[in-house]
C-alpha cells in the first residue's frame, strides 16, 4: 500500500521544521493549529510539551497518553569568532562521519534563517586529534558566509540560535521508502496526527491525550513533566529506532520492511510483558509484520513509566536507517503497520482491559 496525500504531506511538513531540543516552537505551533482545527482542548506543561485532549463521554474515564517527541538533534550557537565562523554546542547524539562538509540552516531568535555549511578540514591538514570523535564535534566550525563577527551580529545572530543539518524530504522507490532528516521522531508526530484523523468521529471509552514532548534527545525531560501533568493510566510512546540491517549479520534485529518493533528492553525501560503480548496480538489480528528489538538507547517511555506512582507504558516504534543524520530512511509498510496495529489497540482499550493489565502487577 502507498501513503495518502495527507500522510505524505504530514511527513514532509514535520520533518522539515527546525525544532532542536529547547527550541521546538515550529513543531509545537504546527501541532497546536492541528489540535485547534479538530476542536481539541490544549494541554501543555511549563517546558512546552503539547497535547490535544479528546474527551470521552464517560465520566471519570481512564486516561490514555499517546506520546511522540518534537525535538531533533542539532546544534546551539555558542560563539561567533572574529572571522565570522560559528562555534556551537551539540544538542543530542552526533557522529562525526555524518557531519563534515554538510550544509546547514541557522534560525535566529527572530525566526530569520541563514544557509551555510560545516567547515571541513582538508585531509592534508588533519592532525591526530581530528580522529577523536568528541573533540572533533566540539571543534566544528560553521560557515554562513559572514566575513566578520560584526557582520554576523548585524545579521541578527546571537548566542542560543538553533542550527540543523539540512535533509530534504524525498520519495524513493515509487513510494516504498522515504528519505529525510528527523524521522527520529517526526514519524511519531505525523502518526499522532494521522491517528487523530482516523479517530476524530469516534467516541472512545477513555480520555485520549495525544501529542508530543520536548527535549527527548537531551534526556527525556519533557516526557517527565508531561506525564506528571497528565497522570495517565496507560501510555504509548511513538519513536523511531536505529535499523541494524546494513551490516553483515542477517539475523540482526531492526530491519526495514519487517514491521512494528516489539521493544522488550532498552537502557531506559524494561518493557511490560503483558503490554508486549497485547501489542503482538494487535499485530497478528490486523495482519501486519512485527519484529523483536532491543536497544542501547532509550525513549520517552523511560521517564513516563516512572512518573507519579508508575504508568503502564508501551513503545510503538518503527526503525529507520541513518537516524541522527540528515539522511534517514523509513519503509512505508512499517509506518502503515504501526498505524494499523495501534488503531486496533486504541479501539479495543477500555476500563476493563486496563483493570486486567493493572491486576497483573498486584
């Protein structure tokens, strides 16, 4: 199956926003307008995480939280050199092989944008220290064409401005795969709005809080405050995980086109087995592919499942090649599998199922 024009438009729009950790305004404003257009109540914490609330007609209904994250990895302007070059602080995890000589986009506090590039060091000028990844990223210089510090300041640049590596949205292989920056985690943002499109005319037996958190890439920060605010009974976290199908091992977990990730373990959460069983059942009953997955990284589930007295939390992820780079690739079948199986979960969830799930922990 192929994506609809609406689904493609959502994925293209959200991947092209500049919304690094701590400066997620472009994604937040987009979400806010979508929620208001659907007549949803806005729910936000003081860090900037934003949810649309679809209220149930049932009084004192359970609370279900479906959660993506707004932010992408990027850089923050720290220092303007006398020659006009920019030094930055990395926001989120970068690898040096994804950076040298790439084109970038800087957004000032007033919203003005400037194109530039990461200054690359010619091979014959490299020293041994250039091989050290941490030092390499720390010493990167960004060139936006300014000839002096004064010229950059006059253009409106200031400490704290956001920078992202450019990664245009492209449709590959007749629509089977998609290429863009920031599928981690604009996949989740797009899917959240896609789910709302589908569920807009349905009455649900629970209050549905659906939206996205800030500052996931720098420590799951918005997820903590959002979960404390909402205090959900059940949470589903949407995120995009690293595919492992580019190496020599054919049995490696995380393969494009193999469906939803049954993410049983990562560094931030040991999965709830009863929720994984529910997820697998949903995949089987809807006829979509699924694959087991573990990760050395984490998701917002790591904060949400520990919020308040504890929240039953499920990750509902797909994988992408090249995450944390400007050239990540997802498979459309994986997106559709995640959509179909999660709709099944949401349509079959109610207070009775919640009680059974919670009973297994008591």
